């Protein structure tokens, strides 16, 4: 992963963005020697967000199973009947 100082980003934003789009490799931005932010390609960011939504849904499902908040297929079909017509 590439690392850039925030001052370099300020001075060379166009160049850094062009390299980011070409390489698709995130850029770690540092301030005062400390990590401050990641600069990522838009498509990669959107893909990560989609994956997070899927993982959150899986986690909610696992929690529902643990808490026994589940329905049989027949019960679910009755509850969903108005949407299944």
C-alpha cells in the first residue's frame, strides 16, 4: 500500500488520484507521522460497502437464529403471503 503525507496530497492531488485510478491500490494519508485517512477508488469503496451490507445481514440472521427468532417455511409463507401474490 502506498503512503503519502497530507501535504503531498494537497500539492499533488491530481497525480495521486491518477495513480490511484491506474493501480486501484489504496493510499494511506498521514498527518504528523500518524495514519489519518485512506484514499480509495470509488468502485472499490462501493464494493466494500456492498460487502459490508451483506455481512451485516448475515450477522443479523445469525443473531436471530441464536435468539430463536426464526420461522418455519410454512410460517414465513403465511406471513409473506401478501407479497407473494
